[in-house]
C-alpha cells in the first residue's frame, strides 16, 4: 500500500489533511541553533520539513547523541533532551493540545513516532550498556593490575597474582554484580589479557597492555 510507504510529511500534504496542516506553523532554525533544551517549559510537537537535527543528552563536557532526525521525523520539546540543528532546518510545529486533538490518532503519525522513539530507545540502551559495562570493566582491570603490581610474582609467562576471592567478593570490591564480573573475567580470558592459573590465581602476560585496554593509568 503506497500510503504506508509515504513520508509523514508527504502524508500530511494529502487534501484530507489540509485543516490539520494549517494547525502547524513553520519555524526556521539556523545551523547550530537549538530547537529545545532540557529544563525549557515549552511544550511543542514538531515534524522536520527539511534539514537535520541531532537529539542528545549533555552533562558538563560529556554529550551522548541519541539520534539524528531527518525529514518527516517527529519529536517533542518536552523530552528533556537537547535538540540542535545540524544545518538550516524547517519544522512544522504545534502545541501538545492541538497535536492530541488533531494528530495523535493518525496511524502515520503513530508510525513516525514509533520509528523515532524506537531508534532513540535503542541508542539509549547501548549508551547505558556502554556506561555500565565500561565502568565496571575498568574498575575490575584497575583492581587486578593493582593487586598484580603490589603482590604479583614475575614469572616467565607474565605476572602471577593470587586474588583468592570468590567472584561475588571481587564484584563487591569493584562495585559491580557477580554476573557482570564473571562475564568480564571470561572476556579478559578470551582476549588472552589474563590467563586462569588455578583457583583464585591469574597470570597477566602483559600488564601494561591490560591497563591500557581497561583505560587504567599506571601510577
Ligand atoms: C515523538 C515524540 C513525542 C511526541 C509526539 C509526544 C507527545 C506527547 C503528548 C501529546 C503528550 C500529552 C499526553 C496527554 O496529556 O494525554 C505527551 C506527554 C508526555 N510526554 Fe511526550 N511526546 C514525545 C516524546 C517524548 C519523549 C521522548 C519523552 C521523554 C523522554 C516524553 C515525555 C512525556 C511525558 C513525561 C509526558 C507527560 C507529561 C505530563 O502529563 O505532565 N515525550 N507527549
């Protein structure tokens, strides 16, 4: 069905949506300007008519891109995210009340919303995953290399270090869960960054390499 393949914007050009379209006002944003920022009280829904914007979270110097919106994508100013024009961009805007009254029931609008929000959710999951995983990983590596540098014994195949703690206790030391630490240890073994050598003992073939992979600085 051609109708379903239409971009939301083309869809809104159809004669039966003339009234609905007139409830949307065109707004222009120049490259680099913000359509919205967290904490703003505006409550608008907008559809991109042209250009590209990026949706992101920002904390101090850190920025996490959640997605890039292009023509036909729909989004809102109340999502608590930054939305910044990557190029000169035109949007069709309406307030939440008008959107609910005129557009919320339209299946093409729903489809566009699901597409945008689904993609943003997917990216959010991978950001959360990365933050949690990378954090725990570097804490675990810092713990292992710290123990190895303090108490390890230099041998032909690397530094032998005896941790002699159950995974659960290592997890508590590095502020993570038993499952995560167990997965991370297996990953390190698979990557040959550590070698299991009996109960509670590991051999670290190249401690500097392990530190650099874990983002740990040797002090
Ligand atoms: C495609 C983008 C979006 C559209 C079209 C949209 C639209 C709407 C509409 C129409 C309402 C009013 C619902 C009602 O009163 O019955 C609403 C409420 C709300 N939206 Fe969105 N939204 C979008 C994205 C988001 C995102 C990404 C977030 C959060 C991350 C969000 C958070 C909320 C919250 C918390 C409310 C409830 C506000 C309240 O009742 O005080 N929305 N949204």
